[in-house]
């Protein structure tokens, strides 16, 4: 077990640390904005009247990506369902709306892909992962992205050797369900009270707290307000303040 220090907060008896991906390890804001815009563009071919409001509903505004918004924190399934609801609100039947949203999301999935330009690792993240992996701590990623999406990220960045667990969301388990966190703990054979969760969203914090994790570390990066992280045990603005003893 290890002691983890974050600013003036000390977490004792830690066996594993789980990280969120988007917004925590990966600066995917540009990619997610592009993805949302292309999804809306595809839907707008059939339903142009909902384009602007749908983009806002997905969490993309003139100021960029809302860190609390659906694109930033939700799974593909959640975003697709929200899009279908907007389509249905314009008079389209529900099953037809779901089919339209699904076709649009599928088409864009093969067109807009993350890369090191649109989704780079946050500065300093690699050094932190190397430091933590050099100990006897187990490391994992729990994301609203699919497990395939997580694997693509870690392989692209050549950091897969640092992690013992890559767990994405699906139609059954997604954030903030504590069952997703408990599944991760079970897969690593650790108890929740010996783990920490590092994430940039309220969903990360709630998921870990409801699973009785030892603590939650909210990462705000360049968001000085980050009021949505107030319930975290500690809020940091850079991963390199995480120290292991």
C-alpha cells in the first residue's frame, strides 16, 4: 500500500488509482467539439431546424465545450439518446428519431477520429503515470468512452504498459453508477476503500463516492472556477501535484 499526497491532503493505504480519460489524461476538447458538430451536421440534413439548439444541448457553445455538458461527460449512448429526443421534439416519431440519430452517429464515427492534434495528452501526465507505475500501485482508466476508445488512446500514446485496467461505459453500466467503479475494483482485486478516483467531472466524483472509494481528486486544469468539482475530496489544477510515498 502507498500514501498519496495531493497538496495538503494525504490518502493512506492506497492500492489502486483510477483515472478518467477525457478531460483528465486526454485533452479531447477540440475532438469532442468537432465530433458534436459533425453529428449535428448529419442530423441537420434531415432536420435543419434543430441544429443550433441540438448543438447547445450537447454542450457546445460559442465559448467552446462545456466541461459539465453532455459531450464532455456522457457516453455515446447518452448523447445519441439526447439527439433522438431533440429529433422527436420536432414531430418525428420516436423510433424513426432513434434510427436517424443512430445512422448519423455511426456515419460520423467512421469520419471523425481522435488524434494527437485534436486529443493530446495533458502536459505532465506522462511523467506522473511513469512515477506512479514505478511503485506497487495498480492503475486503471474508467471512462465514459468505450473500452475500444480507451485502448486506442493508450496504444496511440504508448502508455498501455502503465495500466492494469481499461474499463469503458456501455448501455448497462455508465457513470455515475457506482456499479461501474465496483466492477473496476473487482477486476483489479482491490477494495474501494483502498482506491482513489481522479477525474474532471461530477460523474467521476459521484461514482467513486457512492462506491465508498477512499477519496476523490478533481482535476480542473485550466478551469479556475470548476464549481462542479466542489464535492471532491481535493481539487488540483495539474496532475503533477499527485505524489506517492
